C-alpha cells in the first residue's frame, strides 16, 4: 500500500458556515507548507487552483521513486 499511495485529497470545505472567516483552510495550508519545507511531502496544490474557490487540497506524497527529487 505504501508504494501505491501517491496522492491524498484533504477536504477542508470552503468555510461557508463558519462564523467570521474560514479557519480550517489556512491551518491545513500552513501545516502543509511546514511539511514540504521539512521534506515530509513532495508538494500540494488547491484542487481548483484558487484557494478561495476550492474546498480541497491535493497532497503529493513522497514515494521511494520521488525521494531523490526533493
């Protein structure tokens, strides 16, 4: 399974029902930036390219094949 899993979709929602502004999107994005900097993930992107229009993030995981690309 470890070698087969390359991407993960994290659904954070758009924050439409939050009081004030959306919070989860920012928290998850900050954590992913940190994980990328530490070499724990390969990269990530917002599913619909734009953070404000997207409710999900696609995370590209490091596999044995991509480990040397970091």
